[in-house]
């Protein structure tokens, strides 16, 4: 089975086995059906793509500097695939694999993958499951990883959202409850400690039109034609205030996000015009904003960041919940 559909009166959700990808979230509105996330029309396009549209990336999300890290005194080297770094698990990562669909109902699907790093850069055999659950206007995913050897694990889901259903996300308003952000070097690796967002275009705590944030005259913004940064969340958790909210003033649609992960990578989609095989059309630049709930980038080499070490007998688990309003 290459995909599964979740559905209710409000939404239809398509999950693909290739990359365990959240490929479609279709809202059933009074004005017709609206695609709220970016996806691929065919798996062949996904296999050739470079933007991870909705895929579950890992075993280590984001970047590992030089693909190298030391674990219990032993040096390891993973394959690199982004400016000399390992991005989202590298060229052989979770997103490149066809997962097994092990449970499937109208409102729930579970996919599983047994993975090992063929060149041997990352130790162990990792068994990973992801469960997507649709409950009314809420869409939740839970990722669990176990290992046969001491290793690193920090996968995440990589959805791009456009609440308008077409065009760009420039007029949509993003709120992120984060007082700090990780600035990066020219290859996307954090340069040091988290920085205070006060007085910068990265202060999204009060809600900011994305086009305004992306047009700001700031070296970190200019370097990536927008945002591509990990925001350190003030109060991650699955209760209380959401860690982030996206709103489309024109349609009135909104998305609230809760997560138990410590950071939210916000990528405003520079270069998406190269993704010529979108669901219904070639996508323009900034056709969606990626909202990736995850561990810190390059945590493999930063003992001062939350650890992504995983040992046999332990489980890595992450949960993220979306609530959509139409």
C-alpha cells in the first residue's frame, strides 16, 4: 500500500508511504476544497525532490556540521548532502525510504521503518514508527524511535503550510512564542548560543506578517532570503498556549501548534520555484512555510544543547498537535 487517506467532515488527509509524508491536508470549506500543505502529485517527483515536502526526516533532523560527531569517544562520519553538512539524515535518510503501513483506519494511520546507516556512520539499527491521527479539526503525529546500539535520534515532520491554498505565504501572519533564536553560518550551522530576538526581525512573539519579516534588512535574513532558523520555544508542551500560530487574514483560516520539542525551525520557502511537480502546479518561491518541531540543529556536536543520544532500552518520542480553524 503506497498511501492512506484519513477523513472526516472537515478534512481529508493523505499520508504517503514514501518518506511517511504528510502529502495533503484538504480543508472542506464553503468555497470548496483547499489544499493547506504542499505536496507532490507523484512519488517519482518526491524521490527526486530536494525540499522534503511533508516528509518525516531523520534519523537526525536539520544539520550535523561536516556530518561528523563523536559518541563515547569514537568518531563517526555520516554522508553529507548540504554544503558539506549532513541534512535531515543525509542522502540515505528516513525521507528516502518507503515505510510499511502497519495500521490504517478512517482517522488513524501508523507507519514503521527499520533503518540502518549503510556506510556505518550512525551506529545501530533504528526502528521508527509514526502515527498520524485526525480528530475533528486536530491532526496529531507521534514519532517513536528505538535502537540496537548507542546512537543519535531526533527525527521530525517537515510540512509546508499555506493556509490560502495557493500563491505565497507573504501575507500570512506567524506567531512564535520564542524569545531566542539560533543564528547560523553560511552553511546553516548554528554559530553559538541562542540569541535574544528583541529588536530583531526574529521577534515573532506578537505575530508578524511573513513578508515583512522576510524583507527586513538584517544579515541573517538576507543570507537565506527570508527565514531558515530554529526558534527556541519559551514553553514547549501539549497543553496551555500553542507554541506557534499561523493565520491567513484573507480567508480567516488559522493553525495552532503544540509540541513537546524544544525548537521550531521556520523556513519560508526560498527556492521552492525549483519544485516543479507540486500537487496541482509548479510552486512559486515562498509557496509555503515549513514549520518543523524538532531538537536543536547540530546537537550532535553541542553538549550545551539538549541531548539527542539514544541508548538500547530507551525510546525517543516526540508529539506535535495541530488545530486548524476554518
